[in-house]
C-alpha cells in the first residue's frame, strides 16, 4: 500500500530516479525532475535534498552546493544567466542559510565582482548596496554614499 501511495506522490510532484532507504524514502543519490521542468540532482536524506547537490531552474539559474532539509544551506554558488533583468548575468558565491545569502559571500555582475562581505537573510551588511538602499529609503543621509569615494 505504501509503495502505491509513494508512486502516486512522485508522479504528482515529478519524476524521481535514484536510491531509496528501507522505509521507501528518497535516500542516497538521486535526481528529481519537477513537473515545471526544474530539477535537483544530488544527495537525499529521508525524502529531502540534503548534502551536496545541484538545483537547476527553468530560467537557467543554477544553485550548486550544500543543502540541509531541502533548503540551500552551507557553501554554494548561485548563477543567474543573462536575461533582460541581468544583461550580463550574475553570480553569488558564498554561504547560505535557510535558503538565503547568509555569512561571507561575493556577488558578481557579469564577470565583475560587485559586492563582497557579510550577508544576513539575503541582504548585504555594511556594503555599497546596503548604503545605496539606506540612502534611497532615507535611513541614512545621501552623503554616506560619498564616504567610499573619499577613501580612494
């Protein structure tokens, strides 16, 4: 009975090819292709992506790195292909926690490093991007943007 339910669930979610544990859960190495075309290939633990893996989205974006309990968590690289919103493409190389940029990381626009430093919950801390955001929202005076130019 469990196997019948499992097969129905997998077909509704997408197609999985890989290893299972004795309880019938995805466990070990495997690949799932979701119905929308996104796919994950890598390590599984108790039915969740867990360990090293690669998640490829339908728009061509790719995350390659560590997963914990089906979330990007640990060291990884998230690459965004060239598009209307990212004409040169973009890339983040660094630490993730709970599916967000967290810890030390570098952000690239095309091949040019644009930002590096600490991130918290997907937002750069004390960085050029954060200073621009604060100046635009009125949290800091616009003069704060000139501080970086004085150092040069």
